[in-house]
C-alpha cells in the first residue's frame, strides 16, 4: 500500500522552552487566549500547511477532510481537572469543555474556516503508523482523493515525572496533505515498510524531511 505526502508542515518548540506556544497572530485574540499548547500547535501546522503552496493546493486543503491523532491529547488540562476533582470535588464547565480529545481539530476548523469535517483518533497500542493508515484509509478505498493528517502532543506536566515508567517526550506537531496520486515533489510512503511499523511521530517526521526534495 502506497500513499503520497503532497506537502507537510511542522512545529517544534525550542528545546530550551518546551512549553513554548505559537503566537497565532492570524487568529482572533479572544478565541486564542483560551487555547492550550496542543491546540495552538495544531492550528499552527494546519495554517502553515494551507499556506505552503499556491491556490490549487489551498483549494485542495479546504476541500479535504481532517484526521487528527494524538497520544496524550489535552493532558495538561486533564491534569488540572483531575486535580480539581481531588482537591475541590468540582469541575468548572469552561475548562472541561476544552479538555476533550477532539478540542484541537475542532478549534482548528473554527479558527481556519475548514468545513470538510474532521475525525479525532487515538493510535491503537501507541502505534503511530496505525493512525496514519487510518487517515489514509479513505484514499486507499477510493472514497476520497485527498486527506489532511495532523499529529500533535504537548508538553507533559512536570507532576508526571514522579510516575512509574515516565518517559520524557518533547512536544511536537506536524500536518500532511495526503493523496493517492503521485505529483511533482510528493513523498512516497510505503505503508508496508518495516521501518515505519515501530516509528514514533518524531521518526516519521524525520522520514518526511529526509525524503523531501531539495528546495
């Protein structure tokens, strides 16, 4: 099975400031002020992807459905809610409404005016490739010509460092425009490639960067 990445965009916070967030100056200030790092990064990479080509790419972008994947979701907000339940036995409606798993893609479609629809999925058994294949499924089946795939995970709250089996993972976000047809400059992804079976998101991004044509 083969899929093609037409374009991709990424956002990585500074290693010296893993909590760094995109400024999103193109988003309404009242809207963006409530957004988490995860949601901000998701909006940023989708915005950058939409601006990465000419009018034809932009047209394809806004007519394509979005599949969003994350291993941890709104983990910082979820932690605050859990803490509030323990300490105060209460949950405020506003923080709860922004803590759900589909917050990043929902907010992105509102901020950027994406109207084709979206899906939010959790990669089964922490297998990143399963999420990418799920996003590619509608193209491989012939029901869609193009799909947007976005992945993002934010900085893990410091409190989690005390948990057993804690693994430090840097925040990262990227978005890809997927197609079933090869085009000039597109990156071919062999979904049966053994190198991708155990790949983490950062490995997949490196794969794309290494395969991208020189500018």
